[in-house]
C-alpha cells in the first residue's frame, strides 16, 4: 500500500519530489494512525472488529 501510494505521489508531482513526499504523508497519515492505534486499543487482547475494519478502509488505492 505504501509503495503504491508513494509511486502515485511521485508520478503526479513531476519533478517536485518535495511535493510528492508531502502528498504521500498526507495520504498515509490517517491510515498509519488508525493502524498504530490498533496496537494499544485493547492491551493484552485483540482490537475490535470495527476498529480493524475502519483501519483497513483508511486508504484507497489510486490509479
């Protein structure tokens, strides 16, 4: 997912790698934050199915 998002950002930014990295961070941050939160949601046990589903849907691939 991350590699695809980075490739899309680089492709869309032309020669401006700084803009590409900013776009990549913007797209990935919600996905990363939700997935990191799963680790601490229920210490010693699994995260709720609702939280896992929300984390899975936090990033959509672009063409």
